[in-house]
């Protein structure tokens, strides 16, 4: 029975920690391509007009794309430049600091330009542009061949006090029929800075473990003293 007591204290701390992060709204995507806007979805994927937006149902791993925008689209006469925006909100991390990384690669047809920017909004506003994470402007000045472009990953640490949103904005301009392919990705990972509440809960669990060990030692000594000496 005494051997189970340390596990009880640790289990109580872990249960309280999980409960403090339960009930949050799921990550939600919205997407606009020209004048076409999607309804909010939590399925993780939206596609329209040659552009696909993927969101992460689980946030917290640097190896998992939180907001990915892939496109192979052409410029029309009515939408030039073509504006594309994608946002994911109700994102949450187990910490008060997010390490956000963003980058883009792609190819532009002759005489085509593309501008790109990524924002984090600590107030969780859809399409919020509070804090700029990364941006770039790319062009193909040639009138003969397509040109590739890329923006290396840019990483920024952002302070958080609750759910947040990420937004990717693109603007593509060129002659009617010009094409652009692109792959923009944003990841968010919790930095190694535990929340104060989490530290308090962990402290409670460790304190419970600390109290149990002296009790076990006192009981062991009492049993040893009460045991009759052998012949």
C-alpha cells in the first residue's frame, strides 16, 4: 500500500494539469481567394482555385505544419493582383512562449510578382495582423523563362497569454494567364518556458512525493524497532 502513495501524488498533479487545458475550442481555418471566402472549418483542409490550405489539428510540434498554403494558380483579368489569405485561430500551446517559424518556396512565370507575409495575433483574431513574423517580395523580371524563389525559415519567439491566431497573406500580379506556384508553411512550437500554473501544479505533485518519502522511512524504522531480535 505504501508503494502506491508516490504514484497517487504524481497522478493528482498530472490530472490537474490536463484539466487546466481541457475544453479549448479546436483550431479553426478560414480562407479567402479573390472574392471567394470559405466558412470556418475544423477539418484541417480547405481547397479552392488551385490553392490548398492545411491546418494542424494538434499544435505543439515543430515538425508539424500549423498553417500550410500550397498553390498552383493563374492570374485572371478580374483579379489582378490576386489576393489570397489564410488564417488559423484557436491555437494553443502548453506554455506562455511560442517559437514560430515561417518560410516559402515557389516558381513564378515571366513578368510575375508575388508578395508574402505571415502574422501572429496574440488576441486570437481571425486574419489578425498584430505581429509580423516574416515577409518577402519576389519577382521574375524575365519575359522568357520562369524563375524559382524562396525565403528561408525565419523564427521568432512570441509571448502568449491564451489562444492565438496565425495568418498568411499573398498577393500575385502579372499578365493575364501568368502562373505562380508556392508552398508557404508556418510552424509553432512551445518554447521551454512552463506556465506559472503548470509550475504550481508540478510543485504540488513534487511536494506530495516529498512528504510520502519521510513517512515511508518512519514506518520502516518503526517496523524494524518493533521486530523481535532473532536468537
